[in-house]
């Protein structure tokens, strides 16, 4: 007798990662969809669509269907999920899969229903929603089953999730809808205000990766940036430094910090003591920003460290939960 495949999907604002229990990570592609504006059909998804961002004619619109961890365009998200599921299990599977999806811990009932419906319509047999910080903590090998506090900051493209976990459940959690994409946006704004230079999303992300720093420590970095002069309308190149980028992105880091402090301030004393001893784990794509662990350590007076393979903690946690769903059933958001 055939058993349905159990599939984990980390449906991120920036990237979507898919795993199959027993097979590991099958797919890792950008959460980008290109749609024909005339008949609303999907032209490209993932890597192919990302290459089109900022380069499409008027008849094609390439965009990210998720914003701040929630579905911004339901129809496009459903088409994207259908594409990813078909890529993993084939066009006509004998049995529909059981799907486990990571969502922000503070997701609303409307947002969670939208994710469930989109996944079911894309071809899933059942859908289980998993709080993102719990999946990240499990994937980071934190001892979440113990009767002691573990804390994680999971910062991706659209949201920064903060949670204190004990006995396999969320004791305290918070979600701030600012993360890597917000950093890209302030870099875009900085380049326009200071240099009258218009750059694209991918260039802003490139700046963040290459010279972005949360704290000005270590090597002083300089980078040449190409864009279009907003006054003259002609191509132009400017030289920028890591120091000015640190200054530009500080407001976003401060908003993330507020979310971390709110959870810490609401944490029971016994668990707070455990967190001081263990430190705070950090995962997600934004944790790769240079010196971001030092930034949080400096402001919360608790050691913060970046876990191993921070980009894949959530998906690894989903695979563990999908393997032993009953063990974590009290922490799951909802199943349909």
C-alpha cells in the first residue's frame, strides 16, 4: 500500500525551500513569479523568474507574491506552490502528499487560512502549519524538549521571529515584520537620497551582502555601484563604504531589536536565567549580515551567536517535525 509523501516547505518571502522526508532538500529557489499581464498566466517561477526582475517588458510582471511572511497575491502564490509540488512529486502523483509549511508565529487566522487553501488547491492531501521559530530551533539542534529555556531569533526576508521555547512549545514569541528586505529598501533609499542614484533590488541586496555591516568592526570595505542618475537620467557609477551602509541600515536593526527586547522582557525569570547561560541562537538569511550577532549581543547583554547553516534551519526542523508529528502536536498552529 502506498503512503503519502511528507513534504516540508519553508515558504519564505525571499526563498522557498522544499524537503521530502527520507530524501532531504529537493528544491531551493527564489520566491519569485513572472506573470503575463495580458492573460494572467504564469510565465516563469523561481530562478528563471528572478533573472527577469527589473528586466521585463510591459507584458510580463515579475514579482514576489509574499510580503512580510504573508501572502500578498493569492492566485500567484497558488500557481507557485503548484509548480514547486509538481517539480518534487511529478505532475500526476498517485497519492497526494502531506505538506508541512512554516509560517510566522504571529500569523493571523486569515493569513493561515490563505496558506492552507493555496497549498490544498496546489495539490496537497493535508496541510500542517508550523510556527517558524519552533522549526528553526529544532533544525538548529537546540534542546527544545528540555524543561529549560532556549531562545532563537529567526530573521529571513520579510519577518524577524523571536521565540522562547521549553518542553517543545512556544512559551513567549514575537514577530516583527522587518528583516532582510527592509534592509534592501533602506539601501535603495540611501543611494537615491545621497547620490541621486537609482538602483534595483538585486543591486541593493548585493551591497548588503558584500559590504553591509551591523557594527563597524573589522575590515573597512569599499564598493563601486552602478545605477541611473535620477537627475540626468544617464548611467553612473559611485563609490560607497561599509561605514555609510551601517549608518543607513541602523533604523531597521533597531526595529528588529525592539522585537527581541519585548520577548526578553516578557520571559519568565527561570527561563531568562537559562537563556543567559545558553545564549541566544540566530538563524535565517539576515543572520548572515556581518557582525549582526555582535549588534544584538551589545544591546541585550546576552551572548548571541549564529547557528550552523542558518539558511536551512527551518527546513531541517520541518523534516524532523514531519517525521514525528505527534511529539510536537501541541505546538502546531493548525492542520487541515
